C-alpha cells in the first residue's frame, strides 16, 4: 500500500502540474498525423500523470477520484470505440477498417472520412492504454488484491 | 546580426555553467555538496540555453513552446532535488565536516 | 551557425560521459540517482540542438517536452522507494 508523502512541497507541485500534463497528453493524441505522437504515446503520458498522483497523494486518495469500477469501464470503452469503427466499416460494405466507406453515413468526402476515422481510432486507443496502465500499476502496488 | 550575437552569448554562458556543475559533481567530497552543484548549476544552465535558442528562432509558436519547457523545468528540477535530499536524510546520511576524509 | 551548434553539442556529449562516472561508480545508490538525473538534464538540451541542426525544430520540441516530464516522474518515484525501504 502506498501511503501519502508528508511533504508540502512535493504534494503542492504535483497537484499544480497534473492538469498541464493531461492537456499535453491530449495535444499529443490529437496531433498524431503531423508531429510525433499518436494514440499510444498520448495514452502513456496520461497514465504517467495518474501514476504521479498515486506516488504523491497515496493510493486511497487517488482511488476516491478514479475508482476501480470506472477504470474497468474505460478499458472496455477504449476497445469498443476502436473495434466499433472497424465493424461499422465492415457492416456498410467495405473491408475491416476501410474508412472511406464512412462517407456514406457522414456528409463528407472520402478523404475527409479517412481523416476522421483515423482520429476516432486514435482516441479509442488512448483511452484504453491509459486505463490499462493505471490498472497494472495498482495491481503491482497492492500485491494482487 | 545582433540577434545572432545575443543568442550565441546566452548559449555559451549556459555551456559554462554546465561545465562547472559537472566538475562539482565529480570533485566535491560529500553527497549533499554534490546535490548543491547539480541542483543549482544545471537548472540555471538549462534556463539560459533554452532562452538563447528561443531568441534565435524569432517570435513564433515554437519559441513559445521552448519557453514553456524552460518554465516547467525551472519548477520541476528543484523539486526532484528536494525529494532526493529528503530521502538521504531519512536514510541517515550524515553531513561532512572539514578534516574528515572523502565520502 | 550550424558549426557552432555542432561544437556545443559535442561538448555536451563529453560532459554526459563525465557524469556517467558518478552514475556507475558512486559509492551509494543515492549518488547514482543524482548522476542519472543530471544526464537527463543534458539530454534535454542536446535534443533541442539536434532539432536546430537538422532544421526540423517543431518535431524535436515535442519530444524534449515529453522527456522532461518522464525524467521528473522517474526521479520522484525512485526517491520515494529509497525513502521507505532504507539504504541498500
């Protein structure tokens, strides 16, 4: 069990920096097509932000904000978004993850439909990776409860 | 031309502080003295170097990002040094007095 | 200007080798932690200088920001572990 740090400086600085780390992780996810980044890297940075909270505030405080039930729901939502877009393209009439067929549902051109499809897949991957990293870390810390 | 001279002088000053901080990390006789050298010298050197690089790039979005890295680093590195020295105090590392041998 | 960045980058790489001595031969574990944190600091500046040499500054700025965040979190984690477990 990780107890909280009884030091004012480390607790305050980590509480100030966590929103900026999360906003930067969202920036990395969104700009995956232009600069280095993408879904998996942004998810890792989001997970690292939560691990910073666990180290400095203690496991009980962080579990009050991000419970285990919500964590399991996020794992499933990430996988659902990623596979769901692939299945949607399959149902409409193309191959698996063939984004150009999405232009039959949304009123956009084929090239724009590909861009939107990739963006949706990246968001799903990012959410899933964040939830899995937090879950693995709390399992290692509590010794498998 | 003036911008180039200004940025070169900033980067050279940062490199000088990096050198003195590393020499201090190797040559000081005690653990807490080494933490002084790397905690203060490295932070100032990074700040000066990044400001020099931002001046060289002109006034654009990239320079704003470089300045934001410098501000984040200016707050984060002393916090890391504080955490290390707290851990050393809890483990029982004693300070050094003049006349003892190197540790 | 490229020659100047190249010379400063090579000098910083030599300083990283000097810091590695403290990271390998430090008498205790805490000395090694301080050495590795100093190496992470110099790597940050070397990455930005490489970005200027290659001419693609936008790419390397994002990479160096991520590296500074991860260096900070790693130092805090190892310091907390050594505080609760005692000196090895």
